[in-house]
C-alpha cells in the first residue's frame, strides 16, 4: 500500500464521478429540474433569440465540417422514423 501512487483525476473524470453520485442520490428528475431552471435563467439573461443564435452557429459549424451528405442522411433517417410512428399509430387505430 505504501508503494501505491495516487492517480490525478482529470476534470472530466471528476465531473463524471460527481454526476453519477448525484444521479444515484437524486434521480433523473433532479437533472431535468435544474436543466429547466438553467434554461430559463439563460433565456432571461440573454433573451429569447439566444438559443436560436447558438443553434445557427452550431449548424453552420456542422455544415462546414460534415457537408450536405450529413444533413441528407439524417433527414432520411428522421423521415423513416416519422413514417414508422405514423404506421404504428394507424395500426393501433385499426385495432380499436
């Protein structure tokens, strides 16, 4: 034991461990609540257009790094999922 070297944690490792502990103690609802409070505070502080602006910035960067094909592929996946959900809903309606 005396020869063991204590490992330094990275910020990421420490945050992950802390987040897991909080999750075990308080549950998913706690994170939803603080996330909602944080989102409302950010909106109050920076205005309603803040999320729109950062979304556009992220979209521009994604477009720059991934190109048109990325969006095309994701659009097809999303459309297929919507079709699948509609078909399930229709099947449930037919059963009633």
